[in-house]
């Protein structure tokens, strides 16, 4: 009930903000060039949907971003599991991770262009780079946080190394790993758009920048709105998957909440 009220309140605030924007733009209180009426933004958005430009752009962006995200997830979870379980691996990679992790990901784009060009490979690499570190660090923390008695019980039951990782370590660490994956999902969308704006000829980031450069401001806002909607849907989809796959974890949380 509380969640529904909060969502209704949030939807009402958004509607109020958009209504105020529409009225202020039509009345001339806002510069109509910089703040076109909301109805003009929606018309431009609908036209881009109907002619297929927006669908093609979003599809291209998600394909590149999704490929980079998948690479980061596989590498981050794999290396993070080893680093969390084996102190020697963690100590070996820690100096390197601490050195390169603080680098802003957009600063890597010129290097990626130098080696990979301006095609899809560059964008996939940038997304994989940016998403890798949150997944890695959360996986390490999750694995290190697995209770020792669980691991000892697995050993006493005769579970081998790989079965212990698969049946004990990863399930126990999965809530923390999921946090890293969710954080990286937003990073994936951000870096995909940034890479497309810096060096791209397709994708939602390119559409936004092209609309700004040609002074199609209403279309620009429409594309930004579409991007925000994609981000919202990705987050909602991830949360739905998380509730299904980690139902046991959420049930334990509800039972432990006073």
C-alpha cells in the first residue's frame, strides 16, 4: 500500500512538472526554443517511433551495451569469485585494480579509438571496462562475506572445489553480486551513450547529439525522454528478475525485519 502511494505521488509530480512546462512554454514564460512545448516533444517522439529511427537506434545501442555488459559480468564474476575465495589472487590484483579503477571511463575512449577504431568494438570495450569494476568488487565482497561454517560444512560433506564454488559460494554471494550487476546496468547505458556521442554514426546517443547540432530541440528532448524510459524499463526488468531468482533471499529479509 505504501509503495503504491509513493508511486502515485511520483507520477503526480511528474505530470505536474510536465504540465507546468507546457503552460510556461506556451505562455512565453520560458524560451520556446530552449524549452519547446511538451506536446511538440511528444509529437517529435511519436514521429521518430513511426518512421523507425528511434527503434533502430535503441536496438543498436542495447546490442552494443548488452555485449559489453555480458563480457563485464562474466569476467567480473569469474575473477571476483577467485579473488574473494583465494587471498593470494586478491592480493595480486588489488594494486592493479586500485590503480586503474579510479580512472574516469570516458578518459579511456581515446585509447580505445586508437586501438579499435570508432566501430562497435570500441563501444563494447568501453562498456565492458566501465561495468567490470563494480561487478568485480561486489563479487569479491560477496564471496568474502560467505559464512565460514557454510564452507566448512561443504568440505565435511565431501563437496569438491568446483561444487563448493557452484553450490555454496556463488549462491550465498549472489545478493551482493546482484547489487554490482544492477549498478553496472545503469553504467552500461551511460557509457554506451557517451561513446556514441564521442564517435558514432548510429545509436540513441548519436540521435540526441545530431538533433542538438541541427537545432531540432523538441526531437532532442524526445530522444532523451526515450532514453530515460529505456533506463527505467531495464531497471524494472532487472528488479523483477532479481525477485524471481533470489526469492529465498528476499523472504529471509522479510522474516528478519521486525
